[in-house]
């Protein structure tokens, strides 16, 4: 059964705000407000254990029925983490200044898709099936998963199949002399595809793939323009309480290349509780010669006290080997998290 695009828009908000409040619903216009409060007790290598801010957000979404299956939509997301800068463990700061993280609007048509414009997540953010962690996963890190100026189209569901298209405008100027700005730094495009197939009563297969290509260059430094090309393919098997996902991704910049293989497994031992594990192997090469190899393991568990209150514990260890010298560097991370959705 095909989803209407208004339902898709509401579901997108529900992913951020499981209990969003309808503050206005009249004459075909609905406005919903919700959000998340995220907190972390974290311990990283060379840092003390600390209570850290976890990218809390406040989201408002509006939809307006235009008739004949058409609708207009708008979304704004406010964050509170020092205008996007990382948490500084050397300071006693907590939270931060409010700023706009997402800001977009567009149109939707039942049975066709949704077209939006603005500062938003790309379709590529949905690509990747082996990441069951809350904070430490990032299996699609080689793709362009968000853009400040993006045109995004996401198709409706056609018998389990969806596709996405993105265009990133990038920066209008990236040098000292505007007359030299003949190259759109950080501009590019992305394509993605998603398919779900039911193979038994409680078993399904998910297939996902994504590709992004981005231009880079710096006129101020006199660097020649170059392109960054990335792709990811993944397959997930979900049967009863068990999920198993495998992702493979590559990124190429001139003669440099990074390859990643990720495997994840999740087991729901209760309706509101699960354990999960993830392995990732990464290899960096230049001109065909291996520079570094890295292996990372993640283990965690999550528990939903209610559908709006989520707790989790997860840890990771990663060992990176520098091939030329034989030296290795290990990085350990530990998280205890709390998320309250409203």
C-alpha cells in the first residue's frame, strides 16, 4: 500500500519527535512542534569522563493541503550546540547558542514524491544498513549526507522501491578575488535507491545504494579543482528479532582512495530492548599503495523506558595501523546516553 506524501512528511517528523504536538490544524494547514533532549556521559581516549551535550533539537513542521493530492510543507530545526562547533572538553560549557540546523520547504504529490529546497539532510543520509549504534556508528560517512543548499527529490513508495535525487549548490565564492571564482566549491549531486522485499511472514530483505560526486577547489591557495566520488551499497536481512546488515563503501579523490566494509547485527530480546554489535574495516591507499588499515568494533545495548524515553550504553575500540612504519594507534570510546523525545 502506497504511503501518501503527507504521511511521509509526518513520519519524518516523528523520527525526530515521537510525540510531536499539533499546535494548529485548520483550513487544511497543520503545524506540529516536537523535539529531542539528548545527553551523554562520555569517556574518550585522553579525556576525562564528562557529561556532554548530545545535539538536542527543537523541530517545527507545517503542511498545507493544496487539493488533488498536492501539499506544501515547511520545516525548521533549531539546535543548541554552539552553532555546530564540537564540544570543547577543555571548557565547562554545556549546551550552547541556538542556531538553525535545518531550514527547508517544498511540495509533495500523493503517489509521486516530495521535492524540497534548502538546508537539509540529503537522501544519502538514509543509505546504510549495518549501523545499529546510537552515536558511534557512522557507516555512511563517505557520502554527502547533508547540505546547506540542497534540492532534494524523494519518490513515493512503488511496491517497496524508492529513489532519491539531490543537487548541492556548494559555495558561491571560495577565494580572494571574485573574478577568479569560476568553480563552484563543494557543489555536486547525489543519487540513491532503496528496495524492500518480503521473503516470508516475518522476514524481509532491504537493499540500499547511494552515489555522490562533489567538486572541490580553493582559488585563494591556487589549488586545482578536483572531484570527490563516493558510493555505498548495502544489504540487510531482518527476520523476527534479528537484523543483519552489510555495507561496502568507497571514496576516491584523484590518486587517493578509501575503502570501508561494515557488518552489523542487532537482536531485540524484548519489544523495547536490544543488543547490537558492529565491525568496520577501513583501508586508505594512494596511487595503489596501502597507507593505513583500521579495524573498529562496537558493542552496545539500548532500552526504551517508554517510546519517548530512550537509554543506551555503547563502546568502541579502533586500531589503526600505519603500514610504512608498522606503528599502531588505538582509540577507545564509551557512551551512556539518554534521549527524551517530545
